């Protein structure tokens, strides 16, 4: 799980973070998984540590969602001290 939480929308490709570190944690082309459904999207742009865009809009709008980085087709969980 990455730091912070995010808000996503079904009308835009924007992902807005709270206490997130997008610049440090992600790269363009990475796949993220959001929320309890672990909806996967590919990162298109990273504007700053609290705003990025994905290739397509989510199917629902939600706030306060957990965000995960997908590696090798698996959702990766990391503790706050960076231990997988």
C-alpha cells in the first residue's frame, strides 16, 4: 500500500491524493490499484505528490481510497517502514 489515500472520479482521469508521495512512489506507465475492489489503472502523468492522471476514468467516484502499486501482476503491500 502506498502512502496516503486518494479520490477518483468516473468523469475524469484525475487521481487526487491526500498525504501521498506520487513522485517518489510511482512512475509513468506503472499500474496502480485503488480501493477495496483494487481497480487497476495505468498512470499517464504525475503532476506532483498529490495529483496524477490515469489512462481511463474509474467506473465509480470515491474518496478516501487506499492506493496500491501493482508489480508483476500482483498488488504489493508495504509496511510504513518499507518492508514488503
